[in-house]
C-alpha cells in the first residue's frame, strides 16, 4: 500500500508561482516503488482531472497541454517526495490539487480511474 500527503497550497495572484509537495510512503517489502504518479486538479464544481505525471523509476514526465510550459513535475528520491512547480498561474488553476499513485496499465496517465491511491489534497487559490 501507498500513503500520500500533499502540501504547499495557498493563495497567489495570477502570474505568480507555487510549489506543491507530495510525500510518498510505501510499506511493501518488495523493491522500491517505481510506478507512475499523477498530479490532479479539481476546480470548484468540476470533475477531478489530471494535469501531469511522473515515472519515479526513470523520471519520465507527461503534461496536459493547458499546463505545459507552466508546470513542472519532479522528484526527490532522498526525501521520497514529488513536486509540482506551478508558474504563471491562472485564475482557472484555482482548486484542489491531489497526487495519486498505483497507476494501472490501460488507463491514461491523467485519468482519475487509473490510480489506486490518493492524498487528501491541498488548496490553491489564484486571484486577479
């Protein structure tokens, strides 16, 4: 099983930046977890949607078009932590941000149904 904990959310004006963190803990006695992890956004009153993903084993990344060039996903293996650096934030970026683990083959990397484990989320508010 995998435990996830997001942090780093807050309020920022449009054009500003935030860096979100996702602390990852696994209690499996097998090899180190190296699967895909996703970052998801849920705007107020909207469905949760993926924005980016990272393969922890080799550092491969994926970004949806609407965040490409603005958001960067990365990992710190020593701290077992994932990051989502968000630059040039827009009002529509407002909402809850979640990290997800346990991606299953056959699902898009940004599809909610493709992940097994979820954190509690962290709030991001972008104002004009």
